[in-house]
């Protein structure tokens, strides 16, 4: 059942992850038009966000006074003083927060967002039972996104896949009297994953990142997308590491986080014990190449290619609408077939 205050969405709810630099207005518009929750990933450029949200406002009607999309922020790097006026101007239906430098910050941020946008939902992504409980208690989000360690991009360095994490979070929330909607993220790339997440306790639906790297509307370098499509066997072709955050210079991410990327030449150099200075030099040089440092198809590059373990299930580029509708239809079919086997 979709959340009541997102009345345009269809069940099971499919949400595109607010992938900073990848999930722009075109993707958000297409996902929302298909009956999902489209999201824009914001990083630090609030002028670009303002521009992106203006585009959305031209394409989508407001529903209950809100733009029917979400905007994702990384509070450890986003200046919320600059973000709030942009949000007040455009009033998105959802504000998504992930990677505050301390869990306590979410409560302060939630209060600020609620003061500015009282009817906007606050969604917070976490990757452990303890974080889910603390955030539920202090920030009281409308929706908690439980992110498992299969996820592409950044996440908790210490983690578990959603198959064990999600039910434990759901039980812990219930035991502590928190009636919060939960969605799942991490390794979900087809209807089987959606069906599994629903069975594990994702009441509302799922958040999908890696699969949308192959959406027509996603802003992604062609060589990056090619590498994602060419990759198989995600447990072997991707790895979680802090190395990827050290390529451009010293890692600025909060200490609890690392990121999952395709295994690259930079990672292999790191494993061989190559000095960081030399790894960074090669990385910088590779960025000048026409392939953006992402390597040729099937070949490893020197730049991070954030992608999750489900990368092997991502085999073709499709319009976002097809991805959303396919995930919903497949999930229903899988659940019906599974229950017929009981
Ligand atoms: C390329 C990429 C970029 C991402 N960027 C962000 C981001 O800017 N903010 C955020 O909250 N999550 C980000 N994520 C993580 C997602 O929120 C989500 O947890 C993840 O994509 C789910 O796992 P999946 O990739 O296996 O679907 C990113 C993920 C990917 C793959």
C-alpha cells in the first residue's frame, strides 16, 4: 500500500535512490509519472537543484500543494542553510536524508525541515538496527529506508544484507512501539528482489539505485553505464572500500561509511600496496581520458563506478517507466507463484 500522502504512487512503491550527480529531474519526472516516487539527488550545488526543481514543476502538477517527488541530501556535505530556501520555494513531497556525520543531527535537521515544510515527508536511510532505533526515537521520520550492505554507492562500513537486517529492524521498531513505514534498499534490481523485500517487512516498497543506472533518463557517463551493463557476479565484480573516497584527495565521508564500487585498477593497485600518491596520480590522469577514467567496456578503470551487488542483474538500458512498471508487475507475479507453491 503506498503511503497515503503520496497518492499518485502505485503499489508496491518503487523509489529511485537520490543518487547525487546521477538522479536528476528527468529521472525523477519519469519515475513519478510511472507511479513511483521519483527523486533528485542533491549534493552541494543549490542553484542546480533550484533549476532541476523548476524543470520538475513544469512537467508535474502539484499534488496537495507539493511537487510529487523527493529530494535527497547528504547532510555531512550539504549546507542546509542554503538548501532550505530552495525547498521552501519548490515544496517537494519528500526530503530524504542520508549520511549525517552524527545520528543526533537527523533530529535537528528534521525539525528544521518540518518547520519550513510542515506537510513534506522526511525519509531517512540507515544501515543498522541501532541506527534505525535511534533515528526513529529522535528524528521520528515518516519513512525509514533500511539499506543493506549489497547497496551500490555509500553505506555503513559494517553492515548486513537486507535478508537479516530488515526483519530485525522491523521487529526492533515494533518492540519499541515505533509505527514507522519502512522501505528496503540494497541489491534489489528485479521483481524477485522487490517480492523478497516485501516479504521481509518492507511495508511500502523499495528503493532502487543500481538498476536505475541503466535508465534512459539517468545522467551517467556512457563508459560508466557500459561498465555497469558489462559486469556480472556482483559479489566478485564489486567491493566495499574506503579507497574510492580517497581517490580525489583525503576522504571527507563520516567514519562509519564506505562505498561499494566496481573493482577498478585503482583498487587492484591499492591491494598490491601501491602508494596512495601514485594511485591518485593515475586516477587524475585517467579523468582526462574520453572514457572519464571509467575504462572501456569490460575493462577496469581508475575512477569509482558506484554499483551494488545486483549489477549482474542489470543487462539493458530501458526507459524508467518500463523499469518501474516491470518491477511492480514481476513482484506481484513472483509473490502469487510463491504462494501457490505453499
Ligand atoms: C551511483 C550511486 C550513487 C548514489 N548516491 C547516493 C546519494 O547521493 N545519496 C544517497 O542517499 N544515496 C546514494 N546512493 C545509495 C542509494 O541511496 C541506495 O541505498 C542504493 O542505491 C540501493 O542499493 P542498489 O544500488 O543495490 O539498488 C547511491 C547509489 C548509487 C548506486
